[in-house]
C-alpha cells in the first residue's frame, strides 16, 4: 500500500498523467462500443422497457432540477402515489451529466447513451487511479483500468444504467487509502464526496461501495493500523457531514416507500445458473467455449459473469506467496512436505467424517451444477472408510508433526501480521478478499450465502446477488495489475513497457465484441401529448390502448415527458396492486369497468392512439366511444390521436345510487 513517503515526494502519484490516461480510455471506449459510439443519439444497446425507464428517469431528474428540486422524488408516474421516483433507481448522480445534454438537445436517447459511455471511461480511469494509489506501476495500473472498464462481467452491464455507473467506487477507495496512509483531512472529504456521488448515481453502487470500504478498513485494522474513530469524526467535521447529507437524504424516500408499499425482495429466482460464471459473448471467449465443447454455456447463462482468462492468470500471480527466509537444503524441503501432508490428511479426515455424518442423518447426498451430477454419496460406509484412512495417515505423522491446534491458534495473530507485511505490502490482500466475498455472494446453491444475508439493510433492496460480480471485477482488476508487477519486477523500464503493451493488447483482444450489437431508435413524442403541455393544469392523464407487458407502460411514461403532467402509468420493480387493477380495467376501454377505474384514480384526460390498435379492434372501440359520450368529451384531435376529457369526479359523485353501485360492481369484477 502506498505510504507516507509517496506523499512526501511532491505531487500526487495516483493522478499523474491522468489527462493522457483519460484520452486513452475515451479511445478504447469508442473502439469497444463501435458502431454504437458513432451514433449515440439514434440507437440503443438494447431496446427494452428498462432502457425506456432510464431515459424517462434522467429526463424527469433534469426537469425536476429546475421545477421542483426539493420534491424530486414526487415524480409524475403512478398517480396518485407519492415518492414514485423511489420505486426504482433515481439516477440523480447520472442526471447531473445528462441534464445539460437534455437542456441543449432535447434528446433523451443521446443523454442516456453519453452517461453510459462516460461510465466506461470513468471506470477505467478510476481503476487506474486506485491502482496507482496502491503502489502499482504505471503500466500495470493501465491494465487494471482495462480490466475494470471492459471485462465482460462489468462491460456487458452497459445497457443497465444503474449497474454500469459504478465509476465512483475506485475513486472513493483511492481517497480512503490516501487518508489511511497520510491522515490528510482532504483525502477523507474526497472519499466522502465520491461515496455521495456513487450513492446518488446508483443504489447498487452505494451497497458495493460500503462493502468495499468496510473490507479496506477491516484490513487496515488487521494490519495494526489505528482505528482512531474520534480523530476520523473530527477530520470529517461539519464539512464532511454536509457532503454526506445528500446520500442520507435520498435514503429517506426509499425507506418510506418500503414501509408504505411493503417492498421486500424475496428469494424467488435469486440464483443464477452455474454456467453464468463461464459465460461471455466476446469473440475469444466464445471461440474457447466452442473448442472446449461448451458452446451451450452462453445460451444457458442467466448473465455474463466470466471476468476473463488473462485477468485470472495475472491475479493468480499476485497471490503467489512471497519467498521468506528459510533453512537451506533438503531438510527444510522435507519438513515442509511433511507439514503439508499432515495438514491435508487432517482436513481430509474431518471432511470425510462430516460427509459420513450428514449421509447417516439426512440420507444420500447429491450435488449438482448446471444440471450435471458432481458428487453422489449414497452409503456413509465409504465416507467413514476414507476418514479412517486419512486419520491413520495423520497418526503416522504425529512424531514428526505433533498435533497442536491450540498452539497454532496462539501463533495465528503473529503469523497473520507477518504474512501481511511480507505478502501484502501493495494492498493485494483486501482486494483478494473483496473478490472472494463478492463471488461467494454471487454464487448460487449449495455454496451461496445470499439466503443468509439478503435481509440486511441495503441488501434487501437487491433482487439478484450475481450483480456483486461487478465489484468482484474491481478486486480482480487490482490483482491483475499487482500480478503483472510481480511477473515483470526484474525487467527494466523499456522491457516492462513493451510487456505491458503486449498484455494490454491481449486483454483487449480477449474482451472485444465489436461490432457491438445495437438497435436503431428514435424517440418521437406524439403531437397529441405535446398538445397537453399547452393546457392549464394540473391534469391526470391516462392513455390507451393498453395491452399486456411493461412496454406499454414505459411507452406512455415516455409520452408523459411531453407535458410532465401526472399520469397513472408507470413501470418499476414495485408492483402496485391498485394500478394493476386499473390496467386490467383499461384493457376493456370504453366500458363501465374502465369508466369506474379512471374516475376512481382522478383521471382528467384520456389520450387515445388509433394507430396502436388493430384495425378491427379500432372499429369496435370507435363505435363504443360514440356510446360513451356521456362521460367522455372530445377536446382535441390530430393525426397522432385524440384527447378526451373524462367526466369530473364531483359530477360522478352525483350519479344516482343505482348507477354508482353498478359501476362499483363492474370495477370489482374487473379486478379479480
């Protein structure tokens, strides 16, 4: 880990050459995302409801910045609910970048895509800065940045804006290391600022940042570093609390929504298939899978979680124990071999006995991975025999290697510190622990621990734990840089630069998927929705036709960007039972059921899009619209649709009792 001496040399070594590095990652990002990078205003990586949600969210944030900044979470969707921006990721941090683009161009597609592309650049630069802060060489730090920016397990989250935008985590960790190494108050304030940026940008990223920071702090204390809570609080001061305040404030509406809506993630479908950890769509990875007879892996995968072969090799090099002083000759080698054999036989005896007991108590054990049978034990007798053999081997070694577990436990703290000082001076170990912890969180049964921890604050908002692989990639990226430095330690500067260039080229070739598949897309807001912007508000808008699936909802959310009036439509990770009942009723529009539902939700204006109906369906709807003239009044018509004013709720309240009862019964029937 970089020490105080680094600070005393003048200038911050972690940020030297940052301009050139930034330009390099701009170029690499453009190359890796070609041809998407050439047309960011007219294409999407994936055209799905989530992409529409991100566009709407950024547009809403930009609109709220100048109209209702203190009530930004009271978005215009899911009327009449409040705090509806908290139904999904708020993306406020990303909107700080998107807002100027939206104000200047009015193109939410361009704004959203630029945020995505910038996240890749900043992930690369941030990982470079973190590696430099940890004492990794310049060339190796570039490799670290390439892995975090373009490794498939993170890069192919590009279309998921709330997951790709985790760029502030490495900057936060670099600042945290700077504070722990030097005690500079400015570094602590910078760490707090980067955490707040990450919390505003991505709730998932905030959880990742807390986990990463906790591991770094725990390692610092384990190595004998001072905890110094009182000094840290003093250094943070009122300025630091002010910096952290926005992160705390955005948590409030999420907590309110969790209580009001009963939001709680269940364990349904939490595990990914084991094949996902080998899956990657890059050209090289696909070729290798085919050569290994695993071409089906990408099709069976629930996500692309494979980080890459070369990063795994270099990370392994970083974890090879360093040589320490030892007795010379064969005597030392034989002693080490006996100790290793004793340790292995002890572990084997305990493991075999545990399996035998489990089979005796619970019956046969069968472990499967991806549908393939990995281990099957039907009879405990063989497991007991294996335990007996291992125990016999251990007994034979008692004279040469005495069994002294308590003595080993007493020596453990000193051995741990010694190993930390000799093996982890460059902070390799906390990032190895981070990688292992995230892989463990991401793993499915029987090894996964998600069912044990998903209830914890922050984690209970997450639906899929495999997303922790994004943070695992950051840990692996640091190990990649450290591993290269280990292997190239004896090379002079020129040869090390050449080697790093070759490795960078190999990494780029391994990760490359260009041309990146994209979908042409232009957002054209209907003139009929733009007309609503000229009407005095407040209005409550609904739109038809309304079929099944989230795309109908996100389409009308985008339409609402034309006027920003309240709308009953919405799409998020939360299911609102009243709105689901409303949507079912609206599919039969116009009839008594849809009338009662619209009135109950206070809808004032209904937008009808004839072009979205099948021709036969529109003929029937057009006829029934004439029969509904008693509660629908046509107020505007143009080539893109019609706008009807819905009967005022106060007038509906004066409907004769019998009619009102019939409407209530119709709505009740329509909601079951």
